[in-house]
C-alpha cells in the first residue's frame, strides 16, 4: 500500500482506568511478548503516519511500556473526568489542519493494514467521517474525523467520547469494513482476556 498524505494523525487514547480489570491494567496485558499498548502503538507507527498517545497522570507503567516505541505522548491531567478529557487533550496537541484517527488502545486485533485501510479511505473521501466496522457491519473503531470537526471535538465533555459528533453528522458517516471482529474486539475483564487467549490457541 502507498503511504497516504501526512495531514492525518493517529491519536491513541490510552488514559482509561481499566476499572473492570480488578487491579490489573489491560493495556499492559501481554500479546506475543508485548504489552498491548506497545503493540497497538507499533501497528500505528508502521503506517508511516504521525502518532500521538494520550496517557493518564497516574499510570507510570504505561509510559514505561511506551518508551521502547519512541512514540510521542501527552498527559491528560483530567483523565479521571472521562473519555472526552483525554480526547480533547490529544486533539489540542495536534496541528490544526490535521484530520485525526481516534484509536482506542484496548483493541487487541487491530493491525497496521486495518489502519491503512481507514487512512486510504480518507484519502479517497477527505470530507467523510470514517468508522471501522466488523465484517458483519457492526460499527466499531477506529474513527476518523476530518480537520473541519476539530472545534466540535474540542468542545466535548463527559465520558461519551465523540458519540455526539457522530450523531450530529450521521449523513457524513461512512463505515469501513475491517476483517473479522478487528474493529469491535475489546477486552475489559480478566475473563474477557482468558477467553480471547484461549480462542487464539
């Protein structure tokens, strides 16, 4: 695949609390010898696009896991207020003319090829809002917003992320099918992780 133009940044949202993991951190769970956070960051970097990771202020182990990737990061000082606080911290740190691909850090099946598929769809239709979908068309992640949506993204509050922006611009939304359940598999509990690992054997 050819590399798309650089006015697109992948923003990895990695400031969540892992509240359902009963003391464990899902972003530090290892997959093929790598913490999930490092794995998904590496997949994003392999696209050749700029990558920025949003981290919380109280999880130093996540920063340690990120260091080997060399990825740029920002700290969301108000991460405890909800997903929108992390999202707006990241958006504010991006060049104002960049589209942004929002990528949750807890998606273990996302690949570089998936991200490239979204990026190339943006190149073909730069005004659309693009959302990754499972093979059965269930909407998931990542979600790409054109630069024109920046102001609306910066105005978000609460823990719903960009849901209100998606609803407001339903007519501009285009689903991009990704293989299998790549766009929808997230693992929030130890049981989720155990079942997913067992299915990989």
